[in-house]
């Protein structure tokens, strides 16, 4: 044991320990990065045919505006490098892209590409510069979601633009927030990830994945419920319908008073 004590007291012992620790850190880092790159390389190899199909579809449907290599064109279309597959899947699956003409890209339309073609184009764009991937079925599942918390989050972060029930509404500078009545859970999740049009990006630090599922649960639940007041006037209850009825009756009474006054005046003359 005396030789161990001697080694511990040697002036170079501290340097040896530091070097050994650095070697351990380097080996651990190499193991982690190698396993991660291997797992990332295998799907890429499997999806090469899908990426090639997406490249061909991109050249046929998208390259006119976005450029041959998705680099974009100033004043016409933005670059798609780094936007991710989620952005492509949202835009194409909702029919906003490919746009028939400039200015029509913000309108929801029947999709022009099939789901398989949409995934192929999304895979090609994902291969160019990464970005948010398409969420899996487990990520958008509302099983066990908290609808009450989803309502609170939706009112705090979304209702100012999309209305309390997701019916959409007008924004400044001629923009508008589209209704969510036809949006699938995947499309809602993708919109929060990518921030299409005037919508901000809600990444996983701003709104956690579980909170995103809570919001999706609220949106899909509320649009399936009947209107509490009988009419779809914001879906906030009978107070709104009563106010509209009161104002309508008041307006009718004013018109009736004006008509009676005008008629009485003519008789007096």
C-alpha cells in the first residue's frame, strides 16, 4: 500500500487523473455520437427512394417559385432549406401549396398531392437542411390530455386570433387567422411547431408537447359540441345571443318610432 501512497503524492498524479478523466469523457462522447449517427443514418438509407420521389415532385410542382434547389426567389417564394418536413406537410396537406397563383397560398383548399406524395416532398425538404419533423401519431394523440388546461392555454395563446372556438378571425394588414374546424390534430401540432403565415412559432420550450396535446384536445372537443346558445355567435353562451336579440329589437323599435313619427308628420301637414 505504500507504493499507492507514493504514487498519490507524486507531483504528476494530478495531471494523470485529469488526463484519465478527459479520456473517459471522450470515449463516452464517441459512443453517444456514434450510436446517434448510426440511428440517424439508417432511416436516411431506407428513405432514399422516397427522397428521390420527393425531389422529382418538387421539380414538377414547386421549383417554379421556390427554385430548383429550394433556395427560394426574392419577392416570389421563400427558401425551404431548414423549414423541416412538418412545415411542408402542413402547407401541402391543407391545400395551400402548391399554389395555383401568387396570393392564393393562404387559402385552405383540397390538397393537390396525395398523402404519399406529400410525405415524399416533405422527406426531400427535410433532407436538405433538417427542421421540425412531422409529428408521430403518439405525439398528437389526445388520450389522457387535460381539456380544461387546453382551454386555458388556447384562450391565453390562440383565442386572440383564432377566436374562442377556433372559428378564425381577421387580423391587421389584410391578414386573417383561419378557422380550425377542418384541421386535423397533426396539422394543429405542425402549425404550432412551424408558425405558418402570421402565426408565431410555439416551440417545445414555449408550449411543451403535452400542452400541445391539451390544446388539440380542447380544439377537437369544442367543435364537436352543440352551440350553447342556439346560434354560432362566438360559441360563448346565451349572453351573446341575448345581446344580439336585444340590439335587434331596439333597432326595430327605433325604425318603428321613426316611421310612426314620419307618418304622423305627414298627416299633420
